[in-house]
C-alpha cells in the first residue's frame, strides 16, 4: 500500500487531484455568481458540478499515465517498458469514462425539469393553494403546465384555485395578456391568441389586455371574489353582476370607432320603476374630467355661451336668470370657474388631477361643450360590477389623505374605467324624487361603507 501511495506521489496524481478540486471549487463559485448576474436557470450550478465530477476520474487516469514536461505531455518514464499500443490504454479508459459520464449527465439533464416539476414545484403549488395565494400558485402552475401538459395530477390541482374559461374577440387574432388585479406593476402573463379555449385564470379578479396590430389595446376585468363552479363561461351579453364578471366576445376598437379617452360599455338592462329597460352599448369616459380639460372649457368662454347651459337654474324654489346663475359659478377670486380655484385656474402641477368644486349645472355644460352628456345613474351602474366591489375599493383612492391624479390608483372597473370609486364624486343626469341631483362614486375622504351606499 505504501508503495502504491509513493507511486501516486511520483506520478503527481495526488497533486493533480488537489489542483482539480481547487480549480473546480473556483469554477463552481464563478458559476453560482454568474447565475445570479446573468439570470441563468437554477440548475446551472448543478450542471457545472456534474461536468466537473465526471471529469475528475479521467483527470486522475491521465495524470497516472502521462507526465507534463517542458517538452509537452509525455508518457510516464516507467511506462516506456510497456509496448507502445498499451500506452493508449489509460487514454481509451479516460475517454470511455468521459463518454459514459456525459451520457449519464445528458440523461439527467434532459429529465431534470420534469423531476423539478413533480418533486418540488407541485408540492410547493399545493402549499400555495392551501395558503390561499392564488396569484403565486398561478405563476408556478404555468411553469409546471409547460413541462407536464397532460398530467392528470396537475389537472386536478388546477381545479382547486382557478377557473377554466375561453376568451374570444372580434376580430380574432388578438394576443391576450393577464395580470393580477390591484397591482399596476405586476408582470403581464401572455395567455395566447384569440380565440382561446379552455384556458385558465386564478380565482379572483384578473385584468386582461388584448392587443392586435391596427387596433387599440383593450383592457377588461373578469372574475370576482366568489368561486362558484369550475368554469367561467363566455356570455354574449355580460351580466357583470354580484357573483362574477364573465368574459364576453371582446370587441376591438380603432381610432375611428372609439374616441380618445373613452371606453365602450356593453349593452345591458336595468330595472326602472319596476320595469326592465334594455339599453345599447354606450361610451363612457375612461377617467374623470381633469383640471386641464375643464380649463379648456373656461378658456373657450364656456361660462358665457348660453347655448351650453340647457337647463333651468333652480335654487330652492327660485329659477335664476343666466346672469344671476353665472354670478354664483365663480372661484375664490370671483372669476368664472370651479369654486376652489384661484384667479381662474388650478394649482401648478395638477393638470391631470380631476376637477373639483363644480356644480351639476357646470358639469352638464362641460359635457355639452365636448359633445357628450352626463350619464344616467343606470348607465353609470352598468359600467360598475358589484362582483369587484371589495377589490375595487381596496385598490382605489378611498378613505385616504387627499385627491390624487387620475389613474394613480390601480382600481380599474370591469370595462376599463378608473376612479369610479373614490377620488372625487361623479354627477349623473338623474334627479331624486325631491329634486336633488344624483352624485355617485364617493370621494377620497369617504369610508368604504359610504362607497357601497353610493353605488
């Protein structure tokens, strides 16, 4: 045994082994560091380790049979007594070991993703579902499904936290993206190209984005907080009621069919005076009217144009003249404009804040100025879904510190509107039985229960 050990030292096998281990350690450290910097797969370091492990034995064999001299690699001096053909034996053995090792490593590498999906990802997925984290479960499930597309166990797991649904569009061929509700910075997940059949979305609300060259991007919300059944079927006329918002045949618009800053609300029905009244699709502003937009109304002489003020000015039991009414619609400095403005304008830096301090009459005149009209409360409610109420309240400017810029909060309605709940209230064209004008949506300072009452 001592003689064998001495022979290992003489042939520098031990020195090669030590050097190989040190170099391998350095390589593994570099692989681990670069994996994070270059965002390489998690198995990169394992693959490097396997390659280094496979090469260890051949390195020792070659160190035994060959020696590194100033003239290059040479057969060990004691090996000269053997026939020349036998000098190649160690080399052939090393090559054979490398080939077998690479074959074994290739087999391991080819199946590692599947093993990861079964042995690590699926147990982790079940734990996320158990914890109620449907969004994280969905992200992980998409990766597992790509590796195990027809797995029966995975099919059962899907049912525990997601709906099966279809997403059609008119025209077809739109790319569909999805993200979590309430998080504008969340990653958009590509679901496929319409028409999509039997695709999956997690329980809860999902924001969809449909894109097709030549058409405007479309944002809609589907889903809800109540998971009844395993499917979320397509509805030709979406109900958008208390339980859920189902997908529809999403209509893609062009710049010619949809004015800038508007969304199209699908047709629906409302109970008015005990009768069910159906109405067609209609356009609604995507955002509240901004300070900058209302400033344009003032600068164009909106408070002087009698043609824009179509309703009688009623104050108590008195009907005011046009001039008497205009004398009341002034700012803090007596100039025409919202009651909280100064010197006929709004504070610097608040171009995209919603206009406040305007009466119902001023709102109606502005709507006429831009070629629109105030919505009825029934139209406003059609663009709002009770199924999204708790999610939309928590994602909107409700019970907070002050008015925010339009769209600053991620509370999006099912038709793509923002700030319908909170921020500032919105006027509707209706009047109550006692003659009061209807105002809905609540404001930034209101508690959540007032938001519910205002809808």
